[in-house]
């Protein structure tokens, strides 16, 4: 799993910093649990306890898109030695939704977002087996790079079955760069269906907020200082008011290893096959839904500051907050419209 930059503690600490809104009368309930290899937290304003419903929903999502679960649909597809994998009598709507969103972001980012990079992620030691690569095998990297390309995978879904076809039987999928955001959106949808008007949903740092906190103020989220020495609970580069929006952040400064003085980050560039380290230290993306924000945040870290900024400025549906290195000095850059969300 990729990032742990935005933590619930930042929401709790800074909730009182937001603008005051109308009063809420129902009690606020806090639920916590584990999912997708990380933790989740849900705070909402209602009478009912929806812990069981949320856990069941997240269990269903995991059963389709969690690569660490050998019985998950995606794991069975990855393990298949055939070019076509068919499963009967299953809806797999979570898998299908993740796949369709991945295709759209893949196209929008010119291929920088690509969940078929999984074999390379595993090769570089950031998959199920955690290890440092002492001597990179150039030929093997090139061979695995030939497996990359989301356009090489197609799906056919009907009432009786789903078929996922891949050009090469060794191709694999990994939705970890958008599945947590998707989970956040689905939990938020569940709360909406229950009539909840004020809530905050967070999975592994990916967050969506609606309405107000228990202080009758807009929810506020802290963006961590992108340093391996920074405390995830106290060191913040910025605090953002999040009203009826989602935010996702990606960074390379915690999930990496070092070999002979060189750092290798978990973000693998699908165009080169190698670990991507550039001047962009942290990318936070604010959008209407967390799934899309999650995918773009990952893409931007691989694209680097210049290309990411160019794409972000063209996309009027997003706001971004970039933290980058400028000759050893940490600097920030954010799109127009985001400044009004910053807590001074």
C-alpha cells in the first residue's frame, strides 16, 4: 500500500480551525477498523451505528480488488496462466469499477497511471515480498516492462460472468493506487443512503468530508511535511478546509529503501521500468470523488513537477497542492482556488 500522509489525527486536531456553520443536534459517532492493509476511520453525525454495514462493504471490496488476498478476484486473475480468465455467476462490480476508472486516468495521464506495472513493483521489492534489489537486471526489467500497458487488457461483463483478457498471460493488475479512494467513496455513499449529512471517511489517509465536524465547523485536514523524520501526527506543511470534497495525497519519502547511497522509491515509472525519484516530494489532489483524486496523486508523483503541474492546470475539476525540492529547499505550489481553502 502506498501512502500514509494524511492521518485522522490531523482532522481531530484541526477540526476547530474551520469556518463555523449551522448547529448539528445528533451525536457524532466514531468508528475505526482495518481494511486494505491499513486502517479506516469514520466520523459521522447520526443515531445509528453502521460499523457492521461498513465492515461488510469493505470486505466485499477487498474480495475483489485486494492483491494480498489470494482468494480475491484480482488475485485469481493475476495468478491465471491463461490469456483469458472467466468467472461465472459473479457481479464483481468493485473490480469492474476500478478497472474502468483506471482506464480513464491511464488515458488522461498519457500512460503514467498504469496498474499493470505490478510485475515491476514486485521485481523492485515493493510487492508482497519486501526486499532491496542490490544489482538490477536490465534484461529482466525490459522483459517485465513489455508486460506493462493497460490497453492490453480488456473486460467483458454480463449477467452470468465476467471475462478479463490479457495479451500476455504474465500480465497482472494492482489497484492499490485507487482502491482506497474507491473504498472511501463507497463508505460515503453508504452514509448518504442512510441520510447522514455530516461525516468524514478516511482509509489509509485518503479522505472525503461532508458538512461539518462536531464543533460545527468545516472539516480540516493536515498535509504532512514530506520528510522521513517528520511526525505524521504533528508536522504539517499545510492545513486545508475540506467541504464536500475528497483529498488524496501521495509521496515517496516513507516507502523506499537505500542501496549504496541511492534511494529507490515504491513508485515505479511504467515508461522506464525503474523506480521514480524526482523533485516532487508530495502531491495532494482535491476532487469531488476520492477514487479519482487517489489515482491522480499517484500519477503526479511519477510524472514529476513540470508535467504534473501542466496536467493539473488543464483539469478544472481538481485542485492540487504540490511540495517539491528546489536545490535542497522545500517549496510549495498550488493551483488557483486552493488558497481559499488554506487555514492561515
